[in-house]
């Protein structure tokens, strides 16, 4: 039986460091004593990549330097990287999330973000579901009559899909070509409100950009909810990279330094 659902997020991959490679590089550069107070590999890599641009680990590495920047990771990333719009440095680190129970309304908008991102979505052609779950917008949820109409529409879609599957005996046939053909046909009667899943990989520059756009008041309700969850999660795990982010009372996320 179809039911109401809300988007969920799961971390499945993130940038990590090759400890032995890092130590080998530090020896090669003569900076064995250099350390970072970064709270995560992503924040460490952001600082390291930024300082590599100027070789500002040690005075001996750049004769133009008069002093070494010894600010802690959080201050360095916020001021030297983000504050100076040095956004390309944020592209070295990526996060991969599994987004569960997001509608195709959301995924159709999400996949428009092509720079610095990758997507793998559950196929409606190969995957046949006997239950169609869906997100209910607030304007529908707050109106009892509208909610009844909304729920009945999804029940009707689900019933029609299962009736067609039964007609072709898809649960028992071993004819995969038939299963694929009929499943592809069935998806045509199921609306964009159907909950699905998608794997999303993005670098931190892209995540910041998507968060700002998709939590704006003009964005669609479900995608705003989704990206508010993503914003809260990313900012708690990669503190220095999102330290300039403010979450307003209306759920909108704004960055002090804007687009980097």
C-alpha cells in the first residue's frame, strides 16, 4: 500500500587521505613538521591545496614570502580560501550521498546541476515496484479534502500498475525481455511524484552552490526540505568549508561570501 514519505540522506563515500603518500610528500617538500588542525580529510585537503598554490608551508619554499600563515584550519579555509573566492580549491574533495525517497519531481531538477556532480538514479525501466510512495506538499497536507484526492490518485496508479503486472504474470515469468518491456510501459502511468532513489556525488564547491539555490524561497518545497537536511549535515561534518553558511528561520541557506 502506498504511503507518505520524506527524503532521507545517507553518506556512502567521501574524500580520504593516503597517509603514506602524504608523509612521503611532506618529506620530499621538507615540511615534515607541518601539521593541520583540520577536522576531516576534506578540510585538510582544502588547506593543503590552497597552501600548495603559494608554497606557503615554509619560508624556504617561496622566497617571496615574508611570513608563514599559521592560522588554524578553520580561519585559513574561511578567509584565505572562501573569503578570497578561491573556489577551485574546494573542488578537490567530494561527498557521495544516497538520497532515498525523493520524488522524480526533485530528481528532474537535481540532475540539471551538471558541473562537479555525478548521478546514478534507480531505473524505472528495470525496477518494478509494487508500492508507490510519495511526498505530500504542505498545501495538500493541510487540506483534508485535497489530501483524500491526492492519496486516491496514488492508490489508483499503484492499483493499475499491479493489475498490469498481474495480467502479464510478471512475478512468475522468467522472460526478462517481457519484464523489461512491460515495466517500461507501466512507468508511463506513474506520475513524477513517485518516490525513488539516487546516488549523488559532488565536490564541495558544487554542494555549496546547490544548497544556496535549492533552499531559496522560490525553490520547490520538497527539494528545499532535502537540501536543508543536506546543508545541516555537511556543515556539521565539514565545519570549516561551510563555516560562512547561515540558516535563516525560513530554512533558506545563505553564504557570507556568496558564490566562490
